[in-house]
């Protein structure tokens, strides 16, 4: 069986969903600490201390775990590149937007979150205090989650567009078949059946 580009795009969509869902799961786990810093009205010093220990622990994550994360992120990026190779002209904005948002999410991790995790160990927070730095990490995690939710929404929009197009296509073919069945072999339209019998005198 020959593998078509449409089949490869289906694989690409799967890779995007796998990469996006995995990333969201990893960073959603940080909400155990981030939520208190950002949204808890009864914020206590212990919340900052717990968050600091958490990110210090993440700094010492074993390299194989980081390699696995990088591999899954790369799969999602490969899926995005597959789908922008020959995008549907009517839906290409969805494909390009997905790629852009995915890359922005990765850049958000590298520039904000990774740097913040390193600062939690070095205590070099630049022009902000330690608590403000932890709040920046927490905010970046939330923004990252929102970005990847956007990726999922775009993919859902693509799926719906394809589904709706197939529905309209099937309806069109059904109407064409119905019209063809109503025409006689000589090209004349079949007479309509009488709905009422002739009245007797």
C-alpha cells in the first residue's frame, strides 16, 4: 500500500498532539506550586520556599529525562513541519499558526523557565528579588500552557474544517446521484407520479 501525503499529514497531526499533550502534562505539574504564588490570596512565605525547593530539584533532573523531554518536543515540531510542507491553501493559516505557537512555546521554556530554574540554584535573579523571580517562572508556566492549549484548539479547528468539508462533499455527491437517477436513459426526465386518482363521472 502506497503511503500518500494525506496519510503522512495524519501522522503529523498525531505527532503534534503527542508532543503538545506531553509538554502540557509536564508543566501542569508545576501548578502545585505556581498556583499559590499567582492566585492564592492567603499567600505565605512557605509557598515561596516550597516553590524554590521544587525548581532547585528540577535543576538536578537526570540528563536521560531531559533527553526524553527533548525527543518528545522534537516529535511535535516534526509533525508541524510535515503539515506545512504542502498545506491546504484554504487552511494553511491554521498550519502556520500551529507551527508558530509551538515554536513560541519552546522559546518561552528556554528563555524564561529554564533561566529561572538555573537562577533558583545560582541565586542570581538579576534586577528582581527571589520571590519576584519565582513569580516570573510561575507566570511563564501558565503562559506556556495557554500557548499549547492554543495549538490544540488550532488542530481541533483543522479537524472540524476537514470533517465539515467531507460532509458537504458527501451531500453534493448524494444530490448528484439523485439527479442522475431521476433522468431516463434517453435523457428525458421521468414523469412525476400522480398523487390523486381521476374522479369518476
